[in-house]
């Protein structure tokens, strides 16, 4: 599979690489990985490409000292109010496309993760961080509100009171605190964070991809319509997974070798 040069060149602010079944999307715009026009354009291209060529799992990470200092404030200064709705609809679409990928998605935050980057983290299935990493939706500093879906996705995870607290105060919260809240799924030490985050995502990438896709679909049905909507969708989803090669081989291996069988999943 040939990747577009926009993801691989030295000038790429967002780089897409593969480690076998795992896609790795790395923000690389030092020193702050700001969300400016180039970064947003790169993200739009990346989610479009990944939608057309879904991997078995995706790891989102960042190079450098910080994950991202958020949106380049010059974007706000140059945005005509008449164009604001269309502009933010486009940026929200990036988060929606990331969220809609059929594969498991993991956002790895080793340090400061603000505004747009935090909102994209919340659009991923799972978030891992160091205990010391700091997260914030700090748009109040410019009398704004998160416009890439962060408020509502944070509400899904922690409830309305916590979401209002985080957004309205604009305070920064450690990864250890957000792990207690249920926003961060796993904490890894700084000295081995990259390796641990990669291994965490690789475990998903080498797992039963069709079963993972069904799990995402069930959760989405629940979030959109509650238990009854998830119940209505589940039989057909389960039947589709039952027909997969991975399921049939895993059942045979379980009967032969027990629950600790070492079946290699093919993702189909």
C-alpha cells in the first residue's frame, strides 16, 4: 500500500507509518504541535485516507516535548465571523471521522495536551497517558468554547457536572486525575511511555478486528439510542462476527487448548 507523500516527507506535520497491522499517526510540528491551517489540513487528509484504508488499529501520538499546545490563536484572529460556522463544521468533521473509524483507536499523551488535541483524544476509543501529563480545554482564555466536539464527548465519559467544570474553569488536569474520572484508560511511566503505548495499541491491532468493530458498533448504538437501540442491533452484529475466520478458529483452539490458547488472529 503506497502512502501519499504528504504523510511521509520531512516537511509533513502529521506522519503516518505502519508497524504491521498497526497504523501510527504522529503529530510532528515542533515545538508546540499547534493546530494551524497546515495541521488541520493534514488531519483532514489523514482521516479521509484512513477511512478509505482502515487499519486494524490506530495509535495517535506526538513527537516532541508537548503533545500539543492547542489551536494557534492566530486562527481566531484571522477568522471572519461570517465564515465561522462553516469553518468549525469542517473541523468537527475531523473528530467525527476519527470517531467513526471501524478499528480501535488509541490516543497517547505523554505531556501537555490542549484544546483541539484533547478533543481529538476524546474522539478516540481509548486514551493512555503519563500520570504527569496535563490536559485542558482552555478556550475560556479567549472567551470561546470547544468547537471540535470535546465538551459533549467529555460529557459522555464523565457526566455533565465534570464536563462543565473542566470547560468552564479552563483548568489543567493531570493524567492521574483523569484516570480516576474515567477519561484516561491507562497510565504508563514517562521513561517507557512510548513503548508501553505502542504495545497497548499493538495488542488491539493483533486482536480479532471484526469483533472489535462490532464492539464499537454496539457502544455507538447505546450512546445514540440507549440499551434498546443496542439490543436491536446486537443480533445481526453478533451473527456477522460468528461468520468470521477469527471466531471459528478461536473457538476450535479454545476447545483444544483451553482459554489461554495462542491463536493468531488474521483480522477477518
